[in-house]
C-alpha cells in the first residue's frame, strides 16, 4: 500500500484505529462517515478499500469506516456499530457508495440495507418480495436511531481523467517498446449493465478523455451490452493501423473481472491461471503485458469473442486508491456536512 499509516486489523478484518489520526475537531463529533463497497471474495478489493479508508481519515480526521454490502467484513451494519463504538454521540451518518457509477446496488440494495426507501423499483423483483436466501434478506438490521444521509456515488468526475492519464503513463514507461502516439490506441473498459447508468458513466469519461489526448480512443464493455471489448478493438484497427493498444479497466478496485475476465478476453492471461479464480498472493505483480502474437485462448464466457491483435497490448491497473479519488470523496462528503 502507498499509505504510511500504521493501521492494524484483527482476524475478522475489523480496523484498529489506535494509530489513526481521528480529529478531535468539534465539527466532526456529531457525525460519522460510512464508505460503502460491494465486497469481494478475493483479497485485492479489500486491500484497496483499507488503503482508501486510511488515506481518507488521514486527510480529513473524520470518524470513518468502510462497510461491505456482502462477502467481506465488516458488513454495513457492523461498520455503523464500529462508528458508534468510537463515538456514541453521533447524530447522523453520511453514507457514500464508493462506486464509480450508480446502478442497482447504489439505488436499490444499499438504501434497503440502510433501512431507507430505494430510489427506484427493483427490476429483479418489482414487488419487493425477495426470496429468503437473497442477500438483502440476510443483511443485519441497522442499529442506529439518528439520521442517515445517503449521498451519490463518485460519478464521471473530471479528476478521474488525471488518474487514467497516470495509469497510462506508468504502464507505457514499463514497456520496452518505442511506439509513437499515432500508432497507439486506448480502450477504456467498463463492466456493462442492463441499465443505462454504467453506459452513461463510461461514455462521459470517454468523451472527456478523448478531448484531451492524441491517442485513438474507444470504449468497450466486459459484459451485458455492446460494444464489446473485441468489437471496440476491431473498430479501432479498421480505422487506423495501430502497433499498441493500452487497455484501461475503469474499475475502482481489482477483482475477478480485472484479474481474470478482461485479461482472458484480451488473451493476456497466463495459461496456468485461466481456470483459476484465486490468484497469487504476490500483489506487486505488474499487469503490463506485451504480446507480439495473436492469441487463441478460448473461454465460454468471453463476451463478444476474444481479441486477436498482432501488436502490443498494455493493460493498466484499475483506478485504485489514488490520492485524486480520496480528494473526490472528501469534497463530496464535506459538501454534505
């Protein structure tokens, strides 16, 4: 991690705040900050969100905690308990989904978990009668009588372009090939959704980035909608002769999608890892890949087909816990205090 804070965690993943600089400022004593993440069975995302939390507390001094919708610990209700354990005088909680784009999780699932009204009807279950084994039915009730202010997610903030530029620059620096900008394409990859939110987000980011770069730029979706990753790359190659494609997963944290699914579609996943859902514990592994041959790896769930490209494919890390992301969180939350 980049943070120099001395955070420790117990065996259940709860944060020990003894060494974190939580402010004694009276302005921060009547509220807590809840940063909400999806949760993952893999360790990568949890590491990123621990780093985000450390940096946020270091920057603001707020009483803050990360809570996960499912799988990871602490859960959202447990995170609120942690906030109250540190300060039982809290009268309100500012809850921010640390998601790049709104969607079912931010508009429906998280409000329900927090005991609030969902922002829209759930297309998965329009009558609101979820089956007993649905994770929304299994979530623990919130033990807080004060006000919960659920604010919006990150969205297409213009500062995200700065993070994308840094990811691209560092990845190009690691390459041993000298390829000019006019022979380089950039593909911004998003998850994809049956709803419009994700498409609107990545299209906005794409338009912002395209207006500021000399590279050829396209956008593609990992699943659920088009253009697919392969379709986008093929379109770029049809319009311009490229020797290098830089693929940027516009995701906040690494996980199965960025570690396995997208590399599989690109044909850059190592053979021994193709059938693995859990990867090496060496988290310092570089995800910059150079390939000068086409790939014939097949995967049944590769949305839209696999990529065949004879040039160099460079694959960046997700946005992660970059200081710019922390600044966006700070500004958004403090505007709601």
